[in-house]
C-alpha cells in the first residue's frame, strides 16, 4: 500500500526545523515490509498535503492511507489535516505520536473521520495494520491500535516498547527534503543555504521523572543502541547522504558515560568528526566529565545543551525533582567550556510555588553560567505529567485549546494559591532582557553577527515577542480534557 506519513505545521510558533524522525522510522519499516511510504512535513513544504494525494491519483497509484503525527500543541492541525484527507479522498486515516499516546480516546470519540489511533512506538503495529488492510485481514488485537467496530470504539493497551533498538532499520533519512531543515539556531549560527541537517537518535527513554516532562512514548526506561549501530548510521549520514550538520535528539544520550565516550572515540577513529553536531535537547549533567567533553569536541561536537531549569535548589529538588544539584550544573558548564565547546542552557520560569525570589535566582544562575545561548521557557502543564495533576488539584489551567501549550506562547499557563502569573511573565521577559540586552559585551557580539542582519524580519519579530510582549486576553478555564 502507498502510505503518506505527515506532520502538520504549527500556526502558532516558529521554530527550528528538525526532521520528524518518528515518521522516518515508520517509513523505514513500511519500506522494508514492501509498502511505499512518502513523508510530508508541512513545516517545510510549499504545497498542501492534497497536492501529493492528487498527484498520486493522476499517476494511477493513489495512497491508501494517511498517517499523521502529533505532539499536544499540534493536535488540532492534525485533526484538520485528517478531516481534509478523509473528506476529499476517503483513504484510511491514522493518528499517532505523543498526544495520541496520552489521550487516544479524545480523538476516537470526538473525531469520527479518524479511523485509527496508535498509542506508543508504532514500528511493529503500523506494519501489521497496513499488511492486514492490504490482505483484507482482521486487524483486531494489534497492541497499541484503537479502532471502531460499528459504533463501538475498540481500545488497546499501549504498544510494548521496542527493547532491541538495533533490530530496527535506520530511519528513511533519504525521504526527507533535507535541505530545508536545520538543527542549529538560525539567529546565531547562521543559515547555511546548503545545509543538510540530519538528526539521530542513539537511545530512547529516560529513567528520570521530572514533574513537568511529558514523555509518553519513550517512557521511564532507557534503551541504548549499540555503539556500532549508531556509528553505522552516522557513517551513512556523513558519507552517503552528505550531512553538513547532525543533531542528537535523545532525551538523555549520555546516561551511560562509557557508551557516550565510546561513540565519540569511534567517530574520531572513523574520521566522521568533520561534520559539526549538537545535542538538540540537552544532556544530563549527572553523567558527564571533562574527558567526555574533550572527546565530544574532538569528535566534531559544536555545542552542548543542558537542562538547568532552576537556580533555586529547593524548586529543583522538591518541585521539578530533577535529580541534579546546582553544583553539578556549575561543574558541567566549567568542563564543557574548558573543552572548547559552545554551551546552551534551558531554564524554566513559573513552576508551581515559584516566587520572585526563586525566579531571580534562576536569572542570576543564567548570568553566572553565561552559556552562548540561553533558552527561557514558561512552564507548561502537559497532560499526563505530575505537574498537570498538581495544578488540577490546587489551581486552574488557562487554556483555550491545545495550541496554548506551544513554547512560544508567552503567557503563564496556570494559577495556584500564592502564584502570580503576571509576575511569572514579567520575570521571564526580564530574563531575556537581562541575559541578551543589558550586557554591552554580549549585545555587541550579537549586533556584529551577520545573521542577525540577514534574518532581520524574524529577528525583529522575536525581539518584540521576548523583550516587549504582546497584550493578550487570559481566560481562566479548567483544563482541557479528552
Ligand atoms: C526532536 C524533538 C523535537 C524537535 C523536532 C520535532 C519533530 N519535528 O519531530 C523540535 C526541537 C522542533 C521539537 C519541538 C517541539 N517539541 Co519536541 N521533542 C523532540 C524529542 C526530543 C524527540 C522526538 C523524536 O524524534 N522521537 C523519537 C521517535 C522515534 O519517536 P516519536 O516521534 O514519538 O514517534 C514514535 C511514536 O510516537 C509513534 N508515532 C509517531 N508519529 C506517528 C504517526 C502515526 C500515524 C503512527 C501510527 C505512530 C506514530 O511511532 C513512532 C516510532 O516509534 C521528543 C522527546 C521524545 N523522547 O520523543 C520531544 C517531544 C516530542 N517534544 C515535545 C514538545 C512539547 C515539543 C514542542 C511542542 C515544544 C513546545 N512547547 O513548543 C515543540 C513542538 C514541535 C512539533 N513539531 O510538534 C514533547 C511532546 C509532549 C507532548 N505531550 O506532546 C516531547 C515528548 C518532549 C518532552 N518530554 O516534553 N521537538
Ligand atoms: S526533563 Fe530530561 S531528565 Fe527530566 S525526565 Fe524529561 S528527559 Fe528525563
């Protein structure tokens, strides 16, 4: 069967463009099973998904199924896309990804034009479903698959996680319009018009359980690919597909320090260290030392990111439950800088129980660590997290719809007794100003960077959003539910 795997485009925020790797894995297993997948990522396409569906009909080889991926802030676009596809073409529609793994019934109950929902990792289940549909076989009992039987919705448990990641084929990297992506930060690293930005996943899952973190698909266990398997994919990206940048997108690629070092050593031995790479989502401060950073540098790494989150030890330990201390954070920044790596810090504003004092400590810590890039985020209570349950018990979530969960929605997202959303927004904006604007040396560095001028319209839009803000209506509502 021809299967179109699609990722919708967000209407509410602009961000770096990374390949939707989950779709790459699904395309790879479908291809291996003899089906014909295509990947459509609305974030980088110039034409609507219907263009490809029409073209396939004209060619006499129509698609039989459209599969759409969705995180929580993208679910409404995924529903719209599925509706358009169902109405216009009558093909099977299936949705999967993080939001569907948390709330599968919401879509099944409210969106009758969605035929199937998949919960969890779908490499096995999707192939079984497409095989069954092709053969006219019964598809009941596929773990993870929700479907309708007449009026009835047939639910399923989550698909079991894949234990042996080496058994999977490499993602179908060749199906992405790769020249349209970047792992780097267009505003600071520059936009290379010839970039071929691939991402790689060396492991899945994370055993930590930070209270704000929504990781429904990969879960609380950790599975690592073998070093040789990772290197083989890296070799393919560099030697055959002409990668010019690579992003590691694991939740926690350095959980096993020795394995992380071994990957770096193999990259060096194989001369694969010529292509710059970054850790897209940060690495865990608990499992790093100077030697690792030196090896990363020698292996071609350009920048490391760390989830610092808060400058307040109490918030870090009792509210976020990050499992790390401020001293560990300070040490990794010292070591990474000493190894000659650029650094990036992720900070959160407005966790439950935050006060002016705790947020001030976060700003102070950001200034002290002085990473090359600081990313200040407003806490977002994703359904399924401990933070979400806490706020439902003790406060109220402001949310008109799931779009409000996007990072760049610059509004505090909830209220609790003793918690002042306006203060949170003020401190968050202050963090950007104090970090990026009020330090003459850093400002000069930014102003003399050519890419700031090359991307002036976007720079000005972002500057307005972060430093000035926009007047917005805030309506307290109870949480959205499925
Ligand atoms: C890389 C990444 C990004 C990249 C690229 C995203 C992209 N284009 O895919 C960037 C930096 C752009 C990004 C941005 C955001 N991200 Co992000 N991101 C990730 C990260 C670290 C890895 C994603 C990945 O490649 N996973 C590996 C693949 C194999 O897994 P997968 O995508 O889930 O796919 C599997 C299954 O879900 C399922 N599946 C997926 N799609 C489909 C479709 C069908 C039809 C079927 C049947 C099955 C299926 O099968 C796949 C194979 O097993 C995850 C963390 C994580 N561990 O997943 C967070 C994560 C997905 N992001 C998250 C969030 C919140 C965001 C943002 C919304 C942040 C924000 N608030 O603005 C934005 C939204 C961007 C978007 N396009 O949706 C959350 C999602 C939580 C949620 N409830 O939705 C996660 C889980 C991180 C976290 N722990 O909080 N992200
Ligand atoms: S924030 Fe990072 S360390 Fe914490 S649970 Fe999520 S992935 Fe793991």
